């Protein structure tokens, strides 16, 4: 990852949670500590490769803690750090906005036709 200059706080936040899956990973880990396969099941449609990359990125950014247990077979669990918890709390109002305006957005984009989940 190359070093970059950020223009404002929103620029940093969007860079850290960029993409479709990172906010959903944050939300899933907010509920409970999960193993890789549990995270994958919680997010149908995400590939193993994308999930692994996002978890690595989020660990590098200090949002996610990766705990490896010395067991056979090895057990790895993911949880939020205090920084990840604070970012997740900042996303709550965004989620509430989405809940409030979802129907109107769907209507404007697709005219009410059924969308694939």
C-alpha cells in the first residue's frame, strides 16, 4: 500500500471502509467474535479471497484483531479492536439513513422491480 495524503477526515474514513464488504465485516464482528468460515457464511456472495484480503487490510489498519490459537487444527478468531468498534459506531447513523430511505432509493433506481439479493 502506497502512502497518500488525505484531504479530510471523511477521505480517511472512506479509504478505510472502502468497498461493499468492509462495513459488513465490521457489523458482523460488532455482534460477536467469529472464525473465518463463520464470517463467510454471514456474508453470502463474498469470496474467500476478498474476505481474506479485507481482513488483512482491516488488521493492518488496526480495526480487527486476529487471534491464532495453538491447537490442532489451528483455530483463528477475528474480533473488533477499540478502533474498529468506534468506526462501527460511526456507521450506525449511516445504516439508519439507509433503512429510512431504502424504499425510495430502490424505487428511483429500479422503478420498483424486484432486485436480486
